[in-house]
């Protein structure tokens, strides 16, 4: 009873700056008696919180199934090449890894899904790249992005900058960079409260709307 109006949420950093605040604000507007807690952590950390019962819902990018976690929603979430609108590659609608490695790159730290999949694609094609900036914090990389740099990122992370015309995001033709999924996860065997279920539905709607927006 004490926590019936509380939703505990955890997500990885790329969602935390702009996407999740908007989702939380809209949900609270429709449910003014609710309390929403958000913990931001690494992919492994948020999964651990869920496994320990310390959060109700997790939003993260996934490249492989995780035992003991229930998939509430799953959507294809390919890696994109993000750049300024005046970048030479911005004129193309779809890119090849071999084209992108010709430019200075801003990449996530080792272990982040964008980096994992890009490194895999480069390994398959025996390509090398020059990383000028490396961070586990996408907001830092976005602040550093200048032409002719290219940032590896997910669509939701940069959606607000796309809307503002600050950057463009282009998908890759290379198969490894299309193998990532965006998932909403809960703990297997645990029933979410009605409010948490409503929050999941609200989150799915926000993700679906975002996926339809122009890159």
C-alpha cells in the first residue's frame, strides 16, 4: 500500500538526458499521484538492480538475451552514424562502415553496445579507425561533436538534436550494426503493479512515436 503509487525505473545513460525526462513528465501529468524513481547506470548495473528486485523496469540496448529477465517490449535499435548537417556523408541516406572509418570518430567505451557492434563490423572487414574521443557518457561526446567527426549512437539519444536541426543520423548497411535491440525488461516471475504496467505502456508509446520520426 505504501508504495502502490511508486514506479521504480532504471535505464542506461543515453536515455537519461532528454528521452526519459519527457516520458516521466508526461506520465506524471496523467497520473499526478504517482512517484517515479529513475536510476541511471551501466547496462550491467541496471540489469543487476532488476535481478535484485531494486527496480521494477529497465530500459536498455541489448545484443544478447539475459537470463531471468522478462521482455516487456522489444524493438530493433540499429546503431547510427551521427554528424553535423554539413558533413560530407550527411547527403547519403545509408552508410557503409568502410566510408565512416575515413573520418575521426567519437565512440563509446569498450563494452557499450555501439562500440561492440562497430568493432565487430570493422574486424570482419579488417578495417581500422581513429577514435578522437572515447567516453561512457554520450552527453559528453555530443558536446564534442564537430565536423568532420562522426559519433556512433542510437536514435533516441540524439532525437532532440535531430529535431533542432543540429545533427543528422544515418543508418548503416552493414549487418552487425543492425543486430541491436531496445528492450523494456522486468523480472521474470514478478507481476508488475497496475501503475508500473501503465508506465510500461506509456513508455512503449513514446518509443513507437520516436521511431516514426524523421532521421
